[in-house]
C-alpha cells in the first residue's frame, strides 16, 4: 500500500466514512483490492485520487478530479469549507456542504440501505426524516486557539487532518450569528493584550478553547473560556494574575457584543505530568446553568434541562426531539400505561425521562458516573425522580445484576442506545438472557446497527421498522431507530 503514496489512480466511490470522506477501492497490479478514502468524494463518483498516507488500514487520498458522478455539486458558500489551499480554507466541519440538502439525505439513505443489504437484512428503512433547518441548528460549538499561518495566533476549527493548527473563524452558519463576532472580537482582544495560546509540544501558554452554548428553545446562552491553570499570565504589559486577564476578557469582549451573554464560565485545565488532569470551573457572571427544554411533542410534555458548562447535550435540540418522538411512537403500540422500560446506555437520561413523562416507570443505566449524576439531576428538575432508578456501571454487569434480582423483569420494554461500536458481546449475551418482547435500538452508526440487527434476527427477533433521522445536516452523521419484536 505504501507504493501508492503520491501516486494517482482511478477509483469508484460506493460508500462514505463517518467523517464524510468517500470510500472505495481499486485493484493493484497483483489483483489485490486496495481500500481507499478520498476527501471530497461522495458515493456514485468515479475519481482520480492521489494517495497521501495510510490510516486504519486504508489509503487516505486527496481528490484530483472527478471523471463522472451520480450527484451534482453545488457552490460552497462558506469561505472556510473549500479544499485546503491556504490558511483560511480546509475546515473539516461540513463535509457534505458541496451537496444539495436533498442529495445529502439521498446519500445517507443509500448508505443505510446498502449496509442493511450487505448483512442480509430484507427490511427496508423508512424514508429519512430530514432536518427542517440546515442553518443555525447546533446548540454548541467549541473553537480552539492555535497557530494560524507563520507566527500568528488563530481561533476557530482545526483543518481536516491537523491536530493543532486552526482556521481563524470569519464566518459560520451552524450555531448562531453571534459565533463569528464572538470569535473575531476574542482573537482581537488576545492579540491586543499579548496573551498567548497553549502550545501542546511545549506545554506552555494560556488560551485553549472558546465555547458557545445556546438554548434553542429558551434563547439563553453561555460562554466558556478554557485556559491552562497558570496563576500568572504573560501579557504585553508584563505578567498579570489569571483572574485579572479573565475579568478583562469579560469586560472588553463579552460586554461589547451585539447580543447579551447570559452566563460566563472560566474553565482552567490543570495538567501536570504524573498527575491526573483536572478541570476547575469558575462562574464569572450570570446564572450557573444554561436552561433548555425539549418538546415531547408539546409544552404539556416538555422536558426541562439545566445544562452545566461541560455537560453533554444532544447538539441539535429540535431534531433530537424528533428522534425521541420516533422512539415513543415505536413503543406506544407495545406498551400499556403500566409497562416499565429499561434504558441502556442512557447518557443524561433523555429517553428514560421521555417515557417517565408519560407515566412509565424506568430504569436507566450508563457506565459514566457523571452522566448518571446529570441524569438524576434532570429527573429532579422535571419532578420525575420517583419514576426512574439510575445505575452507574458497566452495562453487562448492571444488567446481569438486575436480571438476577428482579422477578418481574420480563415485562420491561428495552431501549438501547449504544456507542458507535454497537453492542459489546457481554451486553448482548445479557440481553439474550433477558429476551424482552420489544426492543428499540437507537444508533449513531449505520454499520454497527446493521451488524447488531443481523444478530437479533438470528436470535428470534423480527425487525418491524427502521427509521433514519438526519441529526446533523452538512455532515455524514446519521441517527437511526429500529423496532424489534420477539417471535
């Protein structure tokens, strides 16, 4: 495979990776199939590609030219999203922006169908549920401070394939019109003050991250400035106390923006070799939490959230509502008002909360203790703490313990929302011991979903429905909900 680095060759693209690069293969002179990944290519393309490096047993390539295509390209309106050719371009955030939104949905639908067919699954998925808004849909974006050009400091996203270099953000329509203004004024402030960015290789410097979070249903916002844990900061006027620098940022940036900032946190990262890294959050002004809510599907069944600066929350609030409504709709015909449910890989508890809001008892399990603590708090905020039992620990271990101790466990509806790799064999074995009548599988990875659905079919389940949901327009990300019934 190393022989093809900097070589050009023709390849047909039939798939797309999770980061939005086209995938295909070609035959070398010995007739061996060489798998490739090509940035800028999409399924249906035949392209000339040039090999650059090997990553995860695939030859990573750049697109030289398109010989033929199935889907038309559209002009890219973002100045940062073009191919990497200077310090302002090559942003890896919106990898499908060169396709019309209808085309993006077609591509994602086609990939899901091909993966299901490859596993021998006959059930056809429903048409993808599109996102009503392809602009300003994100509720969180994290920008990095880093090198930008020769000796300059930038603030923005990392170009695709770069860990430290950044593209200084001048324009972005993914989160909020406030974001580019915040980024540009923050960068100008840092340059005027002479405050430097963190340099990874030297473990030196102050500024690390700038994060903006928004409540899409509440119109509240939160800014988090993340720095190193240095007590004194070098500035053009000499060393200053870190808190003095932070207060100067609040006064000369946040209070000068065109839109009011509700909450500002300073997060300091203390990283020292031989010691565990820790984060210290300091509330500088405003309420201590970001308020958000999800309509399930209306105000009467809304779920309210208090989001801390580093807490996980689905990045697209409105489309997450649609995803979880699919889960509720799939479950409704198979549940009586008294049917309890089990939520495995519950994260911050939204699925369990959704069922509890409709009166169902729930058990929620996740390996992350912090996620469970956040889920418990979300239950308290919504007055549902008496409806849900929470367990922190390995999914397979907790499920085994529950099966060993609950005599009536067989009546539960099961919802699983595993990480990208899908269900681990240990967890799957406990689910098969459980043998629930109804399973709802929520997936963020069509490939592992297809593999797991094949296992469930083999073990006596019928796939009743498969519903893809487009969570993040302009990217290759796809959420899918599958309904399985035991024969």
